C-alpha cells in the first residue's frame, strides 16, 4: 500500500507503485479500507478550509487597502480550489477491478485548473 501526504489538501492520496489490478485481493481490500479511512477525514478538512475562507472574508470586510483585499481574494480562491479537489477525491471509489490509472483521471482537469492559476 502506498499513500503520500498531500500538503496542499491536507490528506493522504493514493500513490501506488504497483498497478492496482496486479495487487492481491487482500492488498486491494486493505487499500480500499485505508482509502475509506482517508475519505472519512475529507469533510473535516473541507470544514477547516471553509473556516479559513470565512476568516479571510471577515478581514476583507474591514480592510481598505485594495492590494491587501486582492491578496486575500487570491487566498480565498486557492482555498475554494482545494475544497473542489477534496470533493472530487471524496467521490473516488476504487473497486476491486479498478486500475490506478482511473484515479488520477478523475482529477486531471482539477490539476490543470490549479496549475493554470499559478
């Protein structure tokens, strides 16, 4: 089983070195069980990012410097992008016959959007 911590999203993501369909049935079940545990923490991470957005919006409401306001909105945009990606990861549900190539395909457009923002 191989997962890597994604600093930006604050969760572990699948990072398989062996294709999923080449894993034993037991390894596949362990991977799915571990992934379900990771997915269970996604709503908490989303709520954390939502609280961060709310905090930034409160600051924006009292700020008069346009450059600072714009910087806060850039941060808000980044946090909203993270929430969107987490919601996509929450829907990833590998079956025992899925391929590891299927997992990143669900997020290809999200990564493209994030990279375009940079």
